C-alpha cells in the first residue's frame, strides 16, 4: 500500500479538526531533524517520521521503547510503519515518566525505510479500538457511556461489572494483564451493583475523581497508581471520598487497544503485528 494512502485513512478515521495532543515535539528536541513538519505544529498527532513511500507491514506498540525498536530492527524488513500510541518511552523510576527515543534508533529506522505514526489522545478517544473501550471489554465491563474529555477526546468510560467485591475485580484485572495489579482500598469491599470508571494510562487525578463523583462512581480502573510527591494529594482526596483505585501499569492498561487495532490494518490488506513490551511494575 502507498504510505500516503494509509496515512490519509488514519487521519480520516481517527483525527478530527478539534483534537489536540500534548505538544510531543517539544519533549524531544534531540529528534527535531527527523520529525515530519506537520507533527511539530499539530501538537504531535499522526505521522511522526516520514521514512517510506510504500508500506508492506505495520507494527503496533504502546511505547517506542528500546526493547520494541530493537525487536523490529532485528527483523529483515523495510518499507514498514510503526504505529505507536506514544512517541516516547515511559519510565517513572529512572526518567520521571515520558522520555524520548535515542537518536540512533530513529536513524536506523530511516535507513530501513520504516516510518512512525502516532495516535495518542485520538486512540484514547472512545471507539472499538480505543484504550478505554478495549480494556473495559477485556474486564467484561458493560459500557454505559464515554467520559473524561481531554483535548476533545473521550478517554474513559463508565460501566457496570458483575464482580461482587473489589478483590474479585482486581483478580480479573490481574488475569487480563498477566501480572499483579494494585488495589488501594479506600472504599467498600462489596461493590455489587456499583458503577466502574475505566481510564487507562497515567491519568489518576483529582479532576478525574470529580467527574466520577458527578456520575456517582467510586471505583477507578487505571494504569499508574503509585504514591509519590505528585500523586500524594490525589490519593488523600480518594481516601476522603472513599474511592477504590486499581492499577495495572501504564503499558498493560493500554496494550489491548494496540492488539485490537491490528484488525484495522489486516482489513486493509496489510500484515500487522503487535510487539510485546515489558510492564513497569513501579507504576503500581
């Protein structure tokens, strides 16, 4: 498939003129010379690196991590695109969160004619491929409505679960992601009949809790839940409001969207592959 044809399809299907993002280009000055001009002015949505005219394969990933990029570069392939949720890697322990890719990886991708396409908030925006929708479906949560509007993208959902207590819900989350999850039991253990909010990633904040309370929701399923100097105030607020908080790491809470969207590319006749990464349990 011609690369420009795919980029136009992604633009039409996922990005509207009202959407914005986190001005990613400003966070990666070391890569400025590689960045597609529109990526620098549209707050970091869409084509990040324009390195090929023809696409034979699509790789999907949550982060542009060293592990993911090394795995792709080991394959004997060129004329491909990496479809990533984030244009950076993530590490709260050593990098305080997002941090840019080393230039050497991007240089090698350019040599191999492997482009990079980014959908952050536009992929979070509620749809059958969204981070919130796919996680909710994985946890068998019956979705009632999308919520948490960020930059004109509805990044979370409210729904109901058939789990009768909070530990049962946590166990279901752990089984889904394949590793331990966190539970901050600030509310009731018995959750039968209660609503649940699903907001994957690193968005545990007071504004999210306030919107939950307006919708009479006191259970939040997210990714990053650790207590540190930035999140301490949110945890105190959650204690005061009796909010139960569950975390599954930034990576694992969002990976199901990148698995699911392979179907989108397959339907276009493009071979696609989700590249597994490592969850950072420090997030919990």
